[in-house]
């Protein structure tokens, strides 16, 4: 039994469970782990922001995943300022429509999840 299992496991580890070790692959925005990564990125953005209002993702443009001792996600997204202030418990926070208060940014978030620790880390955050 081990004579068959060992070579199979060795090959599986060598190819990284079917992932391209050096390349990014496109991932659907509605993938559950992508949604978790995006929630983490937006939470981190809101923590670091000096704005009194919360921001939320309004459009996901592109998501790529790379295997790197866990998964690293590169997420390009449009975020917008919402009517909810920081510290509020509102789950439904629509973006401002008033041009004087409305703000939106195109952001690139790179987040990494070390699978065996189950911890997310912000690698890069750039908005313009």
C-alpha cells in the first residue's frame, strides 16, 4: 500500500496540489474565500482610515490567487464611502449619493492567508 501511496503523495507535493507555484490564477469574486479576504481587506482599510465614515466594496474588478505557503489574493476593487459612521452596527450601509460627501477609490489589496494558522495578513494596500 505504501509503495503506491508514497510516490503519489510526493508528486502531489511537488506540483503544489495543482497550483501554479509562480503564477497568479483568476478566481471568481463570489468564491467564499475571496469574500473572506475582501472582508478582511475592507476591515483593515477602515481601521487605518482617518475618515469618520466606513467604506465598502461596491465593485470587484479582478481577483487573482497565488499559492505561497497558503493563499495570497490580489483584489482590485472599487470602494465607496457609506452613510454609516465608524463604530455603528449597521449591516446595511449604502454609499453616499450626495456629491459633496461621496468618495470612491480604486484599490489594490494583497492579502495572505497562511492556511495552517488561519490568519489573514495585509501585504499591500494601495488606493487612488
